[in-house]
């Protein structure tokens, strides 16, 4: 009876899962038995006891700790086994952005050797943002399972991946930026399972995971260092210390969110990259973390360059194109996909050409060139396609200017 009245008589509202926004304020569901929430506004934040916010919960969701004041973001540092301070800045930035009520969200990629604490750190971040059971899980088998994960929590965390194939890469990109999903519901012929929204994502693994250019552009790649035996500590001790620090760290995150709400309208970026919304949000939030202005952007730009270099070196087609142009010092090359495939074959080894990812047909090469165009552009190589009767690919390479000789008068 109550459900029927709600459907037919109640005001229609879009449901929120863990986070939401209304009238210029952010809200975070603590998911406790009292249905308390954190209200964040430009002047600060507070825990509210009663409200009419349209939060919904799934059976997987667990309670979030109540934030407290008086902490600093550096209290998270001992629990973050990252390789550098710049990596720590980016992890915190990802966390602050993940509390936004809408995407796009950057994808956090945690890389590291066995024993570097990738799974433990993923669980820790999950518990600070969107506690759930299980906290982390293996990769989805298909798009249907990816949608189910997105529908049952605010955060998605995939553990111990050895590879991200093209299908999963495309799915993660769409989920991070907010594209819709629609697949046939199980055991039906006409019903669809639909998800339209964005989710923060964590993936971790030993190898480089963000190799595909579109995934790389949306990712923050952070490296964890191996924990030596003399530094390793029992988990129960770490959990006890983290239980004391977590409310204060969450309070600092709320401070940063309040700062972002107060400054976002006045924040301007010098340039707009693929994740411009994330960059603008963090530029507005960083002073709330106690950082100097520009701290985030310096770390992010360095990370983007390193990630792009890594993705370029892992792309056999991009590497072959650069080798082909540099070998004969060509500034421009034009030809058909068939001619380019033959030319690239001449500068690569037999082992490379036998790799599964090497294109075997001109059409396959054309698709690869389209995907690698952002990577090539980062190395001064532009790609142009023409279809005037004959399909043509034009490669242009910007030559570096010769060093300037300075006459010092001697």
C-alpha cells in the first residue's frame, strides 16, 4: 500500500546513492541506521540528523564513519605506500573529486610489484569514500556485470588485474565520463537493464594497465613501492591506527569540498584537457587541503606526461610510426593504409609483427592509427585522414629546431 501511494502520489525525485547535491550543497550519506548525512556548503560542513534527501541504499553498502574536525590530510600519508609526494597529492585529489555528485571522474590506477599493498590501499580508499562488502572484487565478466556493480555502489574497485582488454577499457571510459549503458535484462527478451551516470573507479595490478590511449587520458596512474620486511606491520595494528585517523581525514576531505564549492564559480583554467572538470574542481579545492595554489596542477601535469610516455612506449604501432618517420628524417608522409602497413612492416621485427596486437590488415591499421593519434600528437606527429576517392593517411612530423649558437664575443 505504501509503495503504491509513493509511486502514484509522491513527488518524483532522482535517487542518490552515497552522494548527491541540492541548492549548491553536497550531501554524503553516512549509511547508518539513523539515516544521518553530511551537509557540505561553501562555509563549511555539518552532520544532519533528519532530512528529506532521496538517498537509496543497496545491500552491499556499509556505514561511513562520522567525520571530525582538527585533522590534516598528512594523516593519510603513512597509510599511502606511494612512491612520491606527487603521487600522494594525486591520490588525495582523486579522493576529493570522487565525492562530487556527478562525473566525469578520473580513474585511479594503482601499479606496483607483488607485496606493495595494492589491495590493502584500495580497500582503505573504499572505506573512506564508499564502504561496501565486498570492498574490492575481480574484473567483470561482461558489460552486464559492470552495470550491476555501478548500480549497487558509488565507487567501483577492481582488484589484481593482469590486463584490461578493449571491451573493459571502453566500458571503464564510458563509466568514468558518464555515458549510458543499456543491455538486455537476464531471462527476458525485451526488457533492458539501464544505467545512465558516472562512477569513480579504482583498478590495481602489477603490469601497466592504462595502455590504451583513451583509457590513459582518463587515468591517474600511481605507483606503489614494495614494502620491505623491516617496514611491514601486522594488519590489526594498521587497522587500529587507521580507525583513529579516518574520521579526521574524512573531515579534511569535507573541508576541501567546502572550499571547492566556495571557489568553483571563480576558478579559471589556463587550458582545458580531457578531464577539465576534475582539474577545475581540484584547483578550487586545494587550498582547503592546506596546499599552495598550483600544487595539484604541477603534480597532475607531470603525471599526465609520464603516463603518456608510458602508453606511447607500450603501443607498437605508435612506436613503429615514429621509427619509420625518424629513420629517413621525413617531415611528411602520405599514402594508403596498405602502403603504410608495408612501410611499418619494414621497420619492425618479425616478433613484433606476430604479436596479437599488431594489425594484420589495412583496415585494422587504420583503426589503430585513429586510436594512437593522441599519443602521436604528444610526440609532435599529427595524423590526417582523407577519403577523396582513395583512402589516404598523412603523417606530419615537427622537426626540432637546431640549437641556437650564442656568440659570446670571443
